[in-house]
């Protein structure tokens, strides 16, 4: 191992406290992400013939927040702590111990979207295209929060930008949280926003998100330390990689379906 590395700065996870109430950097990151998502969604809703109003945006974001929290917790327990859950079912409700899963949160959001689509007479794929650009904002903010908390660090490495994290042992590691911030957050958001400018067919934006996130997460898992109690699973892949594969497959299927549907519609118009 190289002696060249960056020592993690001493960052207090609590910004300030007022009595028993504390504002943490991790929580602040999510507040910022929620504010950006609110602004972006309302901006899109104000576009001519958007089919959206501010009340619908508020309802959607509220349901999405519930989906993220409930799905994220349930997914973490079932995907990453299932044996502990079997021994101690009450662990599911011990949210103060920490533990959230993006893949579980995504499933929670998909369920919330289905409820919203039914209640508001929205097409599900159209709704997915509307929501897709909002998710990387939360992903990026959450990964910054992970870095500030010095958690979910990467594997040992000798690259010059390796970081010596407190509590991660004596070896410097990949700052995989920042890799995820850059790829799953910033880059994915830019790619989706650029893709939308071409007015793609319904369902393709949501499909692009699934492919983009799944591919980025699959790649970064090679640099991220696997969960200690799970390690590397079958085929040499981590749990995060196994959970990302279905996202990539479904995303590709959505994109193919969207463009095939558009092609069929164009042929029907031509034949009239």
C-alpha cells in the first residue's frame, strides 16, 4: 500500500442542536434534495400542456417520500438483514439503528406511484418519466451525506486520492461515496435532462434511469466494501450488484418497448 493518502477530516455529523433536536448533515442533504426536487417538479408542471398542477406535484412528492422511507427500511431489512429480522422481527421498526436500501426505496416509490396514478388518472409510464429526473438529486445528496458520516466506504486501495476513514481500519480506501455522488447523482441527472430534450417516447426516460442507475451502481460496487455480514455472494458479485441487474434488464426492456410503440404509431399514421 502506498503511504500517500488523504486523512478524513474531523466532521461533526451534527451541525447544531436546540434542546433535544439536532440537525445532522445527513438530514440536511436530504432536505436540500427534497427542495431541489420540489423546484424541478413544479418547474416542469408549469410548462405548457404539462398536464400537471402544483397540488398534484405536492401529493406525488409526499407519497414518494413515504415510499422512500418505508420501502428503504423494509428493503434494507429484507435484503441485508433478513437473518436478524427472523431472529428479532422488531428490528424492522428500530430505525434509530440506521439502515436504508436504495433498491427497497425504489420499490416503495414504484408502489406509491401506482397509487398516485390510479387516484389521479395518470398513465404509469408517463408518471415514471416525470419522476425519473428527480431521483438522482436525492441519490447525490444521500451519497454526500454518507461521505460526511464516514460510512459505506470503499475497498482498500493505494490510489493517491484514497481516504483513511475513521472506523474503517488502518488501510486507506476508495471514497466510493463520492464515486456514487458523481455517477448516480450528477452524471445521471445530466444525461436524463439532455435525453429529455429530444422528446423521447413515453416510458423511455424512466427506462434510461433504471439502466443508468443500475449500471453505475453495478460498476461502483467493484470499489465499494461489501457488507461485512454478507461479503461477496455467488458469481463473485455483491448484493448491490445482484439487485442492480434486474433494474438494467427492466430498463432496457422499457426503452425497447417505448421506441417500438412509437414506431408502430408512426406506421399507423403513415398508412392512414
